[in-house]
């Protein structure tokens, strides 16, 4: 459903609001914790605890492959059918 008479304007408004939402979420995710603002050392590792390298879980690899294959399949079908599906 169109909210504005110009569809391009509607896309700009949607992009603006989603962009602002993304900026707000990024700010909230990356702001300093209270311990870091107070100057306390929160990054030290206690003796005996050695960090280990964690590989990417196989489920994430399968999800990424599925998404890439789905996008590729959609692009091929769209090209063969001369238009978007749906």
C-alpha cells in the first residue's frame, strides 16, 4: 500500500527511518559499559584461563551456503521468467 503519491519518495522515507534505526541500534550495541567508563580494567583474563579459538559452528556455514544458493537460484529464475517471482 502506498502512503505517498510518489513511490520513490516512499522509498526514501523508508530508507531514512531504517537508517536511523540502524544508527541507534549500533550506538546502543557499541557504547561503553559502566565499568569501562569508570576506568576499571575489565579486559584482563584470570590466571589459568587461556582463551581458545572457537571455529565457526557448522550451522552458520550451512545457513550462509543456503542463503547464497537461494539468492543465486532466485536470480537465475528471475532471468529465465523475465520478471520477479511473486
